[in-house]
């Protein structure tokens, strides 16, 4: 079933390289043939969940999906598979001004086979808000604001914030379709280039679910300004309707 990782969890401190095979649902979105620009997460053998803002002014033929990637500096990784994109579904109510409804689904040109490097994540249960739980965000984005990107997949553990505490930190409204997560003291956060990637929680069953999609924030890792994520379990119906094509 979905959300099963073959790697036993270790405790994460700041932001550290992931293990190969640890997050087999992690997707790299590439443009200009091989330039990484956003993340995504595999939800079926054909569909990738990502952020709508990643796809702004892009068409399906501009994007490639790479599965099984871990270290971009190693080109001989035989487990890496590239897919063309044949269709894009962006949420019809996505706003590029407010980043509300920042969710999209890509359809790949063929089904992927699953193995220990390529595996789908679970969708979260509809009820919980996950407040005060520790989640993990992964990506190849910049390791500091305006800094260099990481060629190796990075992971960091961040608490999910209380919604009221989060909205009080921002002047613009944070809707209940968004979720906030970051270390309270700063320093642990998603950053540029991580957009579209998953914020994940381990369910009681031991499976991993994507509870958030990296959407936006003010700089990165600043104290008291958490990263903003699309709250996936507010969109379960939309995902089901748009991942059957």
C-alpha cells in the first residue's frame, strides 16, 4: 500500500540529507530538459500532486517529471526515471495574488512501475488539523534564503502550528485551506525551490501521508514566520476527481 518507506526513521535535527529510498514518492519537476524548479509528490502510478504556482505560465510540454531522484550530481543513477507530462490540472480557483488553492495535479505520459525507489504516498485522513504534530518536509531547494540549492534531497522536521498563532504572524489572511509549519525559533523551514513538495506525517498505521504542499512564506527559516502549505485534506474530493483522468 501507499506511504511505506523501506528506511527506518532516524531523528532529524536541523536539516540534513535524506537517505536514498527514504522518500520514494518524492518528485523532481524539471524544465529546460534537466533544470529542477519545483518538487511534487507521487499519488498514483500516473499522477503527481504539486503546487499550482509552480506551473504558472507553463504548459505540459515544458515539464518533465523525474522519479527515483536523490542526488542530482550523480548522473549514473539507474533507478531514476523521467516522464513527460501529458496533462495539467490546476485548481480553477487558484489565485496568483493570494496563493489560495495552491494545488495542481500532473498526469505522466505512462504508468510507472513501483519499487523501493518509486512508491506513492498516502493521502491524509479528512478530519484532523495535525496541530502540534511534527511533520517532515523534503526538497532540493535552497539551503538558505537566496543561497545555493542542494543537489541532494534534504529533509527537516517541523511542527505544525496552531492556526490562530499562525494567522497572528501574517498581515495577509491565512485561510483554513492552508497549514503553517516551521521551527518556532526559526532555522527549520522549507525554502526557494522546495515549492510543490510534500509536508509529510507518519500516520498511526506507520504509513506516510502528504498533509501539506509547500506553497509560500516570507524569506525562509525566520523566527515567527512559518512556511505556508496547502492543506491537502481540504482538497481530497478535488484530488480524487482530478486524479482519475
